[in-house]
C-alpha cells in the first residue's frame, strides 16, 4: 500500500495513484444511499451553520460570523460538528425515518484516520431504540461490502468479515475480558480504577481523573482488539459519557449507547436518544461547565433545539457513522487522505 501525500491535491501523479480509492468511494456512497432509499428513508439536508456546533466536551469547533445584509449587525455562528440538533428538530416536525450524508467540521484534528473536514452519515428512526440501529449497521456494512466486491474489510493488516455474526460486548464485559477490570464496580472510583488500570499495564498519570484513566485503558488495551475477524458492537456506556443518550431503564448507571468497531477502528457512535428536555438542559449545562474548566471556553446551548424537545420528541434511535473510514475499510487503505478528493 502506497502512503498517499495529502498535498498538493492537484499533482497528476499523486492523483493517478489515488483515483482507484476514489472510485471505490463513489461505490460506497451509492450503496449507502441505495440501502436507506429502499427502506423508505427521507434523505434530508440541514444547514452547516448552526447556533451551537454540538455538545461534546472534548471536541473543538470552527466559529464564524453571520453578517446582516447592511453589514451593521452580526451573529456568532458555528460549523456543525454533527447535523444532530437540526435532524432531531425534523423528528419533532414529523420526519420518522431520515438520513443525511454531509460534511462536518472538527478543529484540532488530523492524523491518518482524522481530518478536520470529513464526511458523515447520520440517520434516525422514530419509535425504535439502539438495537434497531445495530440492525441497520449490520445491513449497511454487508451491502457496502457486496457492492464494492469485497468479502473483508481491511485496516493496518487486520481483516474483518462483515458477513460473520457481529460481536456484542458491553463496556463492563470488555474491561473484564481484556483487562480483568470490573468497570461496573469502579464507576466514580478514580483511585480504584487507576490501581486496576496500572495493574493491567495502562499508562496512568497522577493528574488523571476518572475519565482520563478510563480512556487510557480503552484506547491502549481494548480498542485495538475490537472488531478483528468480525465487527464488534461495544455498548452500554457509563451514563455520564452519553449526554444525548437515554439511560438504561433497568440500570441507570449505564446509557443506551454503542460504538461500532472494525479492525480496531471506531466507525460509528449511536444512542437510544434522550427525549426529556429538562434532563437534556441539565446535561448541556454540566458538560459546558466541564468544557469551560478544561479548555477555557464553552459553546452556546441551542435553545431552539430544547424548545423542539419541549414540544414533544418521540422515542427514537440515531447514529453517526464516518463515511471516509468506511471507504478506507472497503478500499483496504490505512490513510484517510487516500479516500478524500482533496485534503484540507
């Protein structure tokens, strides 16, 4: 595999080497549209410019200004990190099955699998939960592989067969299986988790809080082993790590959230969506306070989104999946620049 150079994108020799990957990209996007169109989904388009870019503590966004026609007034606007808020407003309006393939923007990102501007597909189903979204993922990954003409997804020399039965692992099961750490017994116990993490071989600093220790274990010791041979659904996350997700009714310590992994690569993030506007506001406030404490700035709260929730948002499940990463897996390349028509 030839490692592609991101720039200059106009170089004919570089583009000639890149073009076969881009042909597969076209096939993948056609397969995605066909999969959802055949199921009666509406393909929607929502504005990139938003009042609030998202609600994630550790993501960074691009800010701009919207000028009035006479240039005398201006409003702060953000490039969305996800179309989630706008699509959920459409749910309230009455759109029951929808998907959107769009560019999203996340600042301070860049690696062989990250780009500050990338393509995402997000979809929602009304009156379902994250289990139905899991079924969508199974069907979509198999449809894409079939249309591209591959039997395995490949990344960094690892192979994953989407036609095998998918693996289902809770976070607690994964921590126990790979690290012998009883995560469910250590929720909120920073020192206990840190001691168990050090014993398992994770890198832990004295300044790390509970979340930092958790991410060290997950990123170094667990994620590389997920989705190898067959895709893995990692589900039931600690409730405080899913600001937009419904809590599990039988055990509210956990949220009805999952991530999909293929060959150690996180491909998608999904929820049974939270529909309570009071709880949603409280979570936004708490997360933005944490963001302010860590990074010295926060994001505005989308009051229009909360008004939509107050009007009445039905039970639903939703997901965001990285299209570029799916193309990488289908095209058997390790560098996201290989599957972008032009790098940022």
